[in-house]
C-alpha cells in the first residue's frame, strides 16, 4: 500500500489543498465576527483560528476513506483469497489503510505546516504554546481517533454483507462526526440541546478534546482515558462479531 499510494502522490497534494480551502473561508468569516469583539464564549480570535488549524491536522491524521471501494470489493466477490489464507481480510484492510496513511502524511504535513505559517502571518496571531504532557496526550488522542475512524469505516464495509448500499452510510458518518466531534463548530458555540447530546457521545474525543488539550484549555482526566479505551475496546468487539457473522453471509461466483 505504501507503493500504491505513492502512485497517487499528485492527488494527495491536490486533496490536501482542497481540504484546506474551506477552512480559509472560515478564517475570514470568523475575522468578521470578531471585528467588534475581543472574546466570544471564552474564545479569542486567535483561539478560534488555532482551533480550526488543529482540526485540519487532526482530520488529516485520523480520517479514513476506504469504505466505498472495500464495499464494492465485497459486492463483486473479490475477497475469496482472504478467506482461504491465514492473513485475514480485516488485517488486510487495516494494514493497507495504515500504510496509505503514512504516505499521505508525508505529503500532507509540509502543506499543513505552510498553512499554519501563512495563517499566523495573515492574521497576526501568536504561536501555539506547547506543553510536553499536552503534546503526548494530543498524539495519543489522535491515534485513538484514528482507531475509532477505522472501526466505524469497517462497520460500514462489513454491513455490505447484508445491505448492498451500505457504502452510502459513509455520508451519514461524515455528517455525524462533523457535528458531534466538534470539527465543524466548537462545543461552546452549539445550542444547549446539542451540547447535551455532544457531552454524552465519545465522538468529542476525535476532534474537540484533542484540540482543547493541545491549546492548554482543558485537562484530560483518568475518566476521559477510561471512556476512550472502553469505546475502542467496545468497537473492536463489535467489529469481531460482525466479521464472524459476515463470513457466513458471503457468497461469490462459483461459491
């Protein structure tokens, strides 16, 4: 997958820039919002711009996009090989996803760093003050967010064994994660009823909490760690159950 991803290096660079453009529009929008105010909901303009810059970084590290082509692979009966070999289909999906992610990051990180430098110069912002413990927690949460994203994507793929159009759930996934992870809008700017839902879901650990930790605006507690670990373990168990049952549903040409 490392080699395969390198074949599409130009596309990686293009998509990296395309992901950034909407956030640049947001920066200028928030600039207008803050034109007559210094602080809104405990955020300064510098805080809000930093928030979205870090969100871009988190999404680049943790997002997954393999649902559609993997679902198509199952529908067309092209996974027989992995049902007769020790290296399982799930291992193949995860290992190739991780390999592709490594190559993607090699191209994306320099672009994201240039975005960061450009943004702080355009808006005359101060640099993010980093704390070693917060940095370690931040990268731990990114790894956890990536694991959650893989599990959710894997559920969509495995549902193809029962529902032919399950890959369409990818769009539903992005809507839910965008809203309840805090990547679209910070928790403090949500209406009260949405904040209540947000608080009870683990998706906040996929964007909002990592961003606020690296900004030094919130503390990551033992209870938070327990929620994250429990969520990942639960998601892995669900994935194992789905895969076990899916193998009995699978059929291919001549099978």
